[in-house]
């Protein structure tokens, strides 16, 4: 993702929305990490089908991320990481936010660490309160194979004004033993 100079408000919105203000050239797409299978490699299944057909998490499917706690290699695990991301925004926890969203930035962790503090400065007290209370409705997630989950805007509540103004669908991928936001 390349964040173009669009003003402080749009830059912050772009950070929160992971490219919500980014201009896209029709017919182009951001490169995908090789760790994320394409939809042709893994058939898409609904969340209900994925949950019903997937056995319970084993020790080899769950790992311990840097922030602690096991993350299941399931859509429920992706939802838990999405909640961690929003809670970290509310706590203004730069390391956790960048651990989860760094892969979505063209400049990776370095770019995330440079741009995210601007976003923190734009959060109101009400935004912080809402972010700390964010929950993800697991029934609204879209499993796109074993290593990819799509989180539509309607799955996240409550939403801060920035999210409501420019709804963003998040794409999460299983990379290095945890879920991360890749788009």
C-alpha cells in the first residue's frame, strides 16, 4: 500500500481503513504475499461451513503471538485478532497495531510505526471508548480458504465515525503463525 499525501485527516483515515483513501488504478491490485493462497488454490466456504467442517483447534494450529495468548488458525481466531487490533488502537498500543497491520503497508513495520501515531492523535475520547469495546460478529465473517478471512464493515461494532464515513472490508491472512491484516 502506498499512502499518498492527501492531508492529515485522509492519511489517518487511510491508516485506520488500511488503504481506504488510496487511489487505485482500474485493473490493478496490490501484490499478495505468497503465504496467502489465491481463491483458485482454496475453495471459498461460508463461515458456517468452515466452522462446522473444521475440527477443534489442536496445539499445532494455535500459536502464541508476541503479545501473548494463543491464536487459532480458524475464522474465530481471525475475529479475535481483529478485536485485538481495534482494542490496541483504543489503547494507542503502537507495537500491537503494527504487528497486526504491518503487512498491509508497502513499507511494512517501519512505515506503520511512522504513520500510526498520527492516527492516534486524531482519535476522540468517544472513539477511544468505542475502539476498546469493539466486537466482531463471527457469523458475518467470510472464510476464503484455510488462510484467508474477509471481515466486512458490518461485522465490526461499535464503529467510530471514521469507519462509518468510509466503510472498509478487511482481508486477514494467516502468516507466520498468526492472523494479520493484509488489505
